[in-house]
C-alpha cells in the first residue's frame, strides 16, 4: 500500500513539473514568435522595406508624412524617382537629409538647397533646388559606395563622414527607424 501511494505521489509531481515545463516552453515559444513576426520584413506590395540598397515600397502619401513641414516637402516623387533610378532606399535618402540638414531646414539645406552637405571640391555644393540635390545624393551613393561594396550606414560613414563615421552611422540608422515608424502611422 505504501508503495502504491509513493507511485501516485511521484506521478503527480512529475505531471505538475511536466505541465509547468510545457507551459514555460509555450510561453518562450510565443515570445520568440512575437519578436520574429514583428521584426521580419517581407518584400511585397505595400510593405515597407528597410535596406539601404532596397526599394522602400513607400508611396508618395507615406513620404509626405516624413517630409511634412520640411524643405523636402513637395519632392516626394523626386525622392521615389531617385530610389528607382539609383537603387537607393527613399527613406535612407530622407534619413541622411535629416541627419545632415534637418531635412533641408538648416545649414546647406537652407542656404544652398543642399540637403546632404555634399561638397564639390571648393566647398559645399549649391543646387538650383532640393530635388536636384536629392538626385545627386542618390547618384553618389550608388556610384561611389554601392559600386564599391558599401551597403550599410557604417560602411558608408567611413567615407561620407570620415571625422566621426560611427556617430554619423548611428544617427542615420536611428533616423531611418524613426522615419519608417512615421510612414507606418
């Protein structure tokens, strides 16, 4: 009789710890799946893509949310055209403009229509309008960086902002994340 009671007690303990383990495992699995689902970006119509040399799939309307109140406002189609022509993500273009000139609202963006702080050998380049600087920036990123295997803000920062590449890249990545969130809201 004592043996039977010990067996039953052991079964209950095993069942209890087993169900706790399964519950804990299920909870961990749900958490992992939640993180994966929230961070995986798929390439399909209407889904924004975060990659410097990938099409953003952003619409003009979504870019308006990003450029509202800035000197880039009104140039959304120009930004998307530059993305398609030079394979430079539209939101990366906006992120660099945000870091360099507050999206054209300060410094060379305001005084020279140069939203990216681009130089021309004798100082900062002057453009007829912000749209021209957008096209030039995308062309430079494609020909000077992508063609040399540089596809991340950190790789680009070494040449684009040699005085402080890590800080520049970190700011660009933060701006890019912020702009993606703006597009989605």
